[in-house]
């Protein structure tokens, strides 16, 4: 059943990078390369190693607000949705996502200041289903 | 106890190179019981005395070997056990403890059970040849008492064995 | 529909309308990204040596750090990298200093000598990048000579708060200590802390002893001993080291492979009669024995489901060893292991979610786990001879025996987590085998 859920999520969000590109073409100034670099910086800090196996399955979406300096506003992070019914595991997975966003953004993400409006609000889906070791 | 065991070891290594039926094992009294050595090779109680345990161990042959995971008795094993049965029938003052052993290629508990199965197969065969069941007991050592210590089939085949350990006057 | 049912917001309420984002991105909408590639690496923590004048402060800090490192889930940042020095347990935490060295968790503490033979150990845990404590500060008080247990208690708390699993550091392991050459091995029953400290020998080496098993509360051990001349199950009180045969069984009938029921009041074991081994239950109070299996095959290695309703065991009724599950009251059982090779020594996880086993194929041995219906089998280890898994009380780590081949082959105890990561040798005073992991001590 979980696998099915994952597929639905992936199907819904596969358009993510393309959306970023579309935004750039709309004149916001954020290119696909900018968005991809942003994602790459964040994922370097997303560590699921200390999560229990059950929490390593959780797909979740979080949203947050950015300061113009490229630093995420820590208090703004919130969970939008999760694939898990387990509150405790969801909380652990959310903390891992939160650490990823805040830790790698502590010095400011590398984003074009001119396009601040297009990255002031960010929603990130964290999907570990493809990286499970087992 | 340790020293007596070590003294036996070279003899055992030599034996493994000999044909099974012609086993010649000086004073070996079973692998599980780290007991005292048997009598010397000559004279009363020695290997030339057909009523001695040395004769039983070396001339009759005190052990039979098994195939991997098996407890069935090969024709060679049956030949040796026929000799054991005849000897026990002619020497009624002796009782026998039949040890079952396994090689190291198995889990500990399964090997205990397998050793018991092998010992029981020997016991049943001896009873079928007329030895009273009251004179026979069994014990399994699983893989706990290998006689050969290499980790190849050459050793495993010697360790998958039953050993009939006889004792006089110790009624069951 | 399925998606909606499985998606809940952080508030726990169903989200009906925002299940899947619409593809069209409004000009003012958020930037949407998907991250599928994270890292799996140990979480870096800082643990400044606990404050306190006594040696215990340094010793306790060292044991806590070793517990956490040993899980493979945490990495200790070396103290010489610390920018901040912690000089007072109640001082404000300077988060930027810890962020700068990339510490994600910070553990601070102090050890107070109470002067009456007791010490107090206090600690706090901080999430450095969230700039907030993770849970409340806690204090443990106990005799100074039980400082190791207090250190393990702190580590269990830290582990639990970060991973969401209960810990397994304040535990003991029973095992068989081995000495001597391969063809004249001497074996002794022994017990130690899970990390190899505080080894205590419970039997001498005169009698061959095998495969201890803990009672659910850790107060008693079952094991097989040749003390009477024949292999027989014994029960021992750990504190007093008093032992007795579980049953008065006449010579020739071997009993072995015992295990407690989850209640601790009864035992299951294998009894051999005439070469055939079957599984029996033994009521500890009355000594009544009941037969649970009855085939002419070898049936052994029984282990209860945590709820006590089922028994997993091995049988060679189809030729080779395979794993079966039967009701606690006995029965034929249904086979759950599939595939070529031999499956033995099944052990039900204390969480009930997996069964660990020994798998043998193509001349190699493996420790594996599978779901309780036999699905999702995965092998965690591979060697010349791996056998006899035992679960940590949190069901996330397994210890087992690994033996090396050849004339000088020797057994040692290893641990591995259930994802197959973090394989490591467990410290023992010499050769060791047949580990049995006890419960968390209270």
C-alpha cells in the first residue's frame, strides 16, 4: 500500500523541476539551474541515517519562508503533509528534514537575490523511498 | 585431563590416514569422554587380548562414519557394527555408550539433534543384532567434540561419526 | 482515495484538499522542490566531558560516547574541535559555537559526588540547529560503583530521544566463554555488560555448557549442560548463581534448545527420545510436560512470539532445515521459509515484527531477518560460519556467533543492525559464542 502512495506522490511532483523552469521563463529570474543547485545544497544535509527504519519510509512535504539573505527562517518551518500515520515517526522525520533545511542554509543558500520573490516561499518534498538501503 | 587428551592427538591424526576397517587406535576411549588411556598394546588387556577394550577399539573398530546430514548406516558401517555386536555378545560384562557427533557445518542445536539421531541409529542396529538394549546408552556431542580440526571435507568426513565407548563392570 | 487516507497533516487531521499539488504554479506560489537523495551518515554529536571533580565524570562521558558511537548512527566530534567550553551545567548554550563545528546534537552533563557512596549524574540534550533542548534534563542517582549503568542510562535516553527507538545500552549478555584447542574446547557460562565490561563467570570449565537463554526479566538463565554426564537443560538464578536441572530426566533422553515463554513462567525445549527430537512445553511451577510437535523429524530451536500466541521453530521434515510457525499449544505448523538452502535457529524479535535466523547455502552461513510470514527475507551477514542470532531488546540490533575456519578456528561474538549495517565484533575476554541478549535493566 505504501508503495502505491509513493507512486502517487512521485507522479504528482515529478513536474517540480519543470515548474521551476517555467517560473524562470515567466521572468522571475530563477533558472532551473538555480533551483537544482538549491536542491543539491539542501540534500547534502538531509541525513536519514539516525532515523529508525520505520521513519525512513516517510515521504513528507514541508514549507518554509526564506530571508532575503538566503537563510531559511527557522521558525517558519512547518509540516504540510506526511505519508505516515505514526505521529512519533513523523516527528522524527520532520526533525531530520528541518535540520537539512536549517543546517545547510545557515550560511545562506546560493540564490539570485533579484529573484527573491520566486524563492521567498519554498515547499520541499522529502522522499527517501529510493534511497533505502534495505 | 588436558594432558591425556593431547597425548592422544598425534595417534588420532595418524589413524585418519588408515583405512577405516583396519583402524588401529591406541587406547582411544571415545572422543567425548576425556578419559584415561586404555591399556598397552600387548599382553592381557592389550590389543592382542580379544576380551580387551583395546581389542574392541582397534581390531573390531569403535566408530562408523556418516554422510552429510545423514544417519543411515552404510554397508561399511554395518560391517563394523556387526563386529561390535558380536564382540558385545561375547563379552557380556561390558556396557557401551554410543556417542553421536556431527561436523562443524551446521547450527549447534541441529547438530546436537543430528548426533543423537546417529547414535540412535547405531544403538538400534546393535539391538537388532542381539545386543540387549539395557547395555547400550547414547549421548550426542553435536559439533562440540571434533576429532579432526581442519575445515575441509577430509576432516568433516571423520567428524560425522559415532563412537562406541565400552566400559567393563559399570552396569547400566 | 488511498492517498487521502494515508496523508495526514501534522495536526493529525485529514487533509482533504491539498493532497496532491496542482501542477499549475501560480506566479506567487511557493517554489516547489523534491529531494530524493539524502545522505545516510552518522549524526555528529558533541559531548564535552561531564563536569565534576571525580574520575567518574570522565569515565561516564567516555562510556556514553562509546555507546552512541557503537550504534553506527552517531559520530563523535573530537573535543579538540570544540569552540565553546562548558564550565557550568546550567550555563546558556552557545549554539553558534556548536553549529560552527557541525555538531547536530550536544550532550552536556555533570557528576556530583553525594558523599554517601552515591553519585548523581545529570544530563541535557540539545538540538543544535533547532537551538532547543531535546527533552527535559534528567538525573540518575546510584552507588558510585554502578557508574557504568548510569552512563548507559544516559546514552539510552539520548539514543531514544533522537532515534525514537528505545535504547539497548543498559543490558547484559550471557554467552559461552571458550578456551583451549578446537578438539578439546573448554566452555564456561558467562555474563557481561552488552559492551563487554563486567565479565562474570557462572560455571567452571569442568562441564560442557551450551547456548544460554535469558528469562524475559533477566533474572534467570536456561542453558544446556553436560554436568550430569548427559546434555540436559539447566535453570540458573543469575544473582545467586544457584542452578538445577530443569527436569529430572533419565540418562539417554537429551534436553536442549530451551527458551522461556514471554511470561517467564514456562519453558519450551527440545527433548530427544530414541534419536528423534521434538518440542515440548514445561510448566516451571508444576514440572508438567506437554508435547508440542510429534513428527519423526528433528524439531528444535523454538522461540515464542512476544504475545505468546505462536512458536517459531525449525524442522527438517522436508529433508533440510526449514522454519515453521505453530500455535503456542502445538500443532503441525506452517512453513514460512522459502528458497534453497537451510534455515535454522529462528528467533522472534521482541517487537514482533521480524524473525531472525541462520541461513546456510553454498558452504556459507548467514544471519538473516524476515517478516513473520516469511516475506521480505534479507541476509545481513555472510561468513564461513555465522549462527545463533539474538535480539537487542529494542529489536533493532542482533548479536550472533561468528567462527573462523581451520585448525585455529575460533568463535567470537558480533553485532549487526537489522539493515545489515554496522557489523562489529563485540568485546569479550577471549573466544566467545552463543550470545543471549538480556532485557533493559530497570
